[in-house]
């Protein structure tokens, strides 16, 4: 059976234990170029419940031999070049501590990849650094999402795409996320649930959970994280459809849980989920594109975005 570890504790020790239970070292043994993809969506701190705790990344790096080529890649939304998001969370220190390279995928070279049997998008642009990686680790945050319902390791892959591509993905979000992971599926996943977030994906409503989850199967990992937040993974379309497409295991009954039991750590997260119609999704995408907001900043987009979505979402 697919295995997912759930460990309680502090960020570093819990991550180390979760990686041990899911045989992380064995998975990277023969790999040369490793990319770690955290969630640094907006310039807020991990204790706000929005971004990946740096100590989770440190625990991962400490399990990777120094002979490996390691890159930390993310396309933050926020400020010019996005590096303020890296700095706010002290990621810039990792360059000196571990000799890793930080790559802002908003300004990376891209490759365009055609998708076989797509659900929504015939092709997707994706960071060359991420796409060409030998081993990709998606390190997401335990939080809800107003359209996708949850933000996990699969949705975290959006940060590997250019800004205009992210908007196009949002236009058909649940199906596009499956298409995106079809062309580049993370080889391993970790979810930072030390401080999680309910209600919204970008504005802080922190929930102290003290959890770390890990698995080599990111579909299973996201399914388990959904259950922990009180959400049935069968109702999270991108997770369930990814399972149906053979990208991983989405059925909780077919997943072996290591460490804490789901029922001992689950909590019903408050949701502000909207049933967004296809026309509503298209309207948001067209509006943002027409305003050239694919080159956006945290301060100017989200007030506008919230006004737009209040008109097109149906509760």
C-alpha cells in the first residue's frame, strides 16, 4: 500500500522523522539534480499559516548528501523578482548554510510541454529548472483554498509556471492542476502543517496543528491532508481526478498511515469555498489578463481580485 507519514512535533524534528518513515534517503540515493519547491505564495511568514517553514526545508536538506546539486525553486507572487518572500522567511540564508541555489521561477527560462489527453489545457509553460530536475520535492503548506478547496503538493506546482500561465490555469483550476501534474509530477512530497491556515489561501487565519506529513505519492499525501482538514478528498476534484488518471492513490482506504492516526489529529477547518462557474472562471482570467495583472504584486492584485470574485462566485 501507498504510505503517508503523519508526525506531531516541531518543524525540524517532525520532518526528520516523517522522512525516515517514508524512506526519503533511499529515494534520492541515485539522483543527481534535486529541486525543492516550497510554497512561498505571498510575502508572509510561516507562522501566519501561509508559507513553508524554513526549518522543514533545513530538515530535508540535512538528509541530502552534499554531493548532490540542490536548487530551491519557487515563483512567489508579491514584489519585484519575488525575493522579498524568500528573505522574509530567511531562505536567503540557506545559500550560505547549505550551498544551495535559489531560483525565482517567475524569471526562469521556460519550456512549453504538450499534454496528451488533456482535461483542460493542450500545453503548459513550466520552469526549465523544475522540469529538468532529476528529483522534485514539493513542500506545500496545510491550508484550504477558496476554489480548489485545498492547497497541497499538487497545487503547489503552480509556482513553477510563469505568471500569465498561472492565470490561465486558474480559469479551469481543478482540471488544469491535473494537466500540470501530468507533465511534471513531484517525486516526493512534504506538507508543513506546523501552523496551518483555514478560510483563505493567501490571507492569514492560522491554525496551530504541529504536524508534518510526507510521502513519495503526492496524490495520497494531498488526500490525507484533506481529511485532516475535515474535507473528503472525493470532493476535491483535482486530487480525485489525479487518482483516476493514475498519478497516485486518492482513495484513503488504500493508503497506509504511519505515525499519528488521522482521527487523532483531524480538525474541521473553516472554509470560504465558492462554487465558481466556468463562466466565472473565464471572467476572472479575462479581467486579470486585460489589466495585464499577470505581472502583479501582492498589494495591487488581491484587493481587485477579491472584488471580482465576489461578483462571479456562487456560495
